C-alpha cells in the first residue's frame, strides 16, 4: 500500500475531495490553487450530468440533468471560468400530453378545462391546482432570505415547510385520472406523491411554473457533460478517475487518511481536510468513523430511480415539437418528453436532425429497469410514436441509461435530519459534506453551492492555520 502525498513529498494534501460530480467539482475548482486531490470512482466526471456528442454533429444526447440555473450562481460562474455559456430555453416547458390532447401553450390555469376529462374531474383538477398555486406563493415567501440569515438556517426553514404530511395528503382525495397527472409531475423528483413531502411537491411546482424566468430554464450548448469535461481538463492531474474510496481514518495531529483503490492497487492519501461529495447512501459509511449522527442522517435520506432514453433523429423538415422543450406525459411508459435541440431552433432556417429524450421516474422506472435495453427501447418508442406520429422512421439512434440513485427527494420529517449534516464534522472538524441532498429536491445549483461552501470553509481554515 502506497501513501500518497503531494508530489511524493512529506506534506499531506490540503484537501482531498471524494466524488467527481458537480458538488465535488465545485469544491475542487474553488480550491484549485491549493494542494487538492479529487477522487472519482467512475470513468468520467460529472455524476448525473451526462451527455454524449459525436465530432461534427450539431446535436448531442442528454441522459441526465439538463436544466441549468440562471446566471449569477455558482454553476454559471464555473461555466464562465472555463469559457462556456448557457442559453435560455425559449420553447414551452409546461406542456402536457394527456390521452390524445397535447397542450403546450396558453395559461396553465386553463389546462383543467382543456384536457379531455369529465366535468367532475375538471372541477377536482382545478380545485387542486388552485390549492397548489396558493401553496407555491407561500413557498416563495418562506424561501425569501431574512436579514442576517445563514444558508444553513434558510435550508432548515425550507425543509420544514409542510414537512408533516405527504404530497398526496396535501392534494386530497383525487380520482385515479387526476391523481395520475400530479403523479407524473412528482416523478420529476423520482418519487411517488405518497412518499414525497408536501413541501417538496410544492417546491417542484414552484420551479416548473417559473416558465422563462425559472431558475432552471437554460441549457448548455453541446450537452451537460461539456462542463465537467472542461473543468476536468483544467484540474489536470489533480483528478484521479477509477479511484474507489474505501475508508476515511483519522490520524494524529488532525490529519485524515483516505484509503482508496485504483487500478487494483491500494493507496492512502493524507489530507488536512476531506470533502465528501458523493450521494448520501455512499457518504454514510465513509463518515461513520468521523460522525455517527451524520452517518445516520445520511442513511435516512431517500433517492428514487430514473430511467432515460436519448435519441438522435434525422428529420429534414420542421416538426410539431420544434417549439416544445418539455411535455409531461401521464398515462404513458415515460413521464416526460424533452426536446434538447430546442435551444438551437433560433433561426428562420431549421437545420436537419434533432435530439430527443424521454424519461421515467419513481416506481414506473424501477419496474422498467429490470427489463433488457431493447425491450425498454421498444416500449418507449411505441408510446413516443403514439404521442408524435411524426417520429416514426426518424429515430436514427436510441440509447438507454439507468440511474439507480436518480434524484434525491424529501420524505415527511426530512428537516429533522439536516442539523447533523451542516458544518465541519468530527473531533478535528476537518471533514465536510456537500451534495444536492442538502435541499428538499436535487438540483445543480444546490450541489455546486454546497461544494463551493465547503471549499470556502476549508480555505478559511487553511488560511488561519486550522
């Protein structure tokens, strides 16, 4: 077993970052002028930011996270640092396709009246929608930062909002048809309404109903993977792929030993600080020797599965979905249809080809994951062709990707887990957590902001000699 130190010297690293998703990349990027080592168990960086693009192709396939936050945040700053830019989505993001009807324009308040539902169902749907609209307004009030409030205090207040009941209980007694529409929306969070906390369900709609002004209404040209790839190139040999961390062990004088394997060899990296930026179930056993209570909280955090299929298309003319970015699709094998070529439809001359994705979340995704790829493709394609008959014969390539830990979501009582996760952990106070699980719903900005905040704590400690 080799003990890994800076350049083979006797000094330990200033910080070892565990996890090469967006949280870990944000931490390593903030600390790039320090002696930093980033360990990623997979063969690429980015975590759930995953896309593919062939050389010379105008389009890319997106398999995971694709909605980027507005300018001014941590993600935007990182993108600009490496010369990248996100573009606003101009197509409809609040469409719904129910049975034979597709609605992608007009006020969302009119949807209950325009969907093919019995009159009684229209009334029930409208009532639930009004209740949800009022709760969203209250949600925005709750999330307004108060004078002198810390990020941790704001998170705690946000997590506690309507955390005493499920989203199903909040919506009330609905018919199976109406309930299926709200369930389809909840599947964006990879949860079922009976598992998701009411506050999380409301927070999800607060994001979706943001429209063009939403905090998640932008795309990165080239695909989501372009950002982690660019950051990885800049970080260079400070990143090690295929490095699976086995244990964090405290050593004398406040030094942490990070034991990992790479290329079949066991190694140890010594560090003054460790930032653990992996999903909560993976982080729990790593931090257990440092903080039992933090490990218990991490173990209780819930994730749902996510199943996506990205498609490259070869049409040569304009299509009915050109002005649509996202459609909720209740009653189908997938919950959402997305058109990732939409941000490129800005000129009068429409280029041939395109890129589409469909995905399923929650229990439906879990059931489908057990099937072979080809069966999943045929199931999804059959529903896609019924949704948009024009897709028949133009799907040149389709790839399936499974996400067992698709997204984090809050169950009722989630706010009680949070205090154990905040701030530095352990007797030496030099182990830090970061990840999108700090919020009630996973998002890029939450992941990046928590990684960046952990890195700032480390930088302050290093500057003060701590």
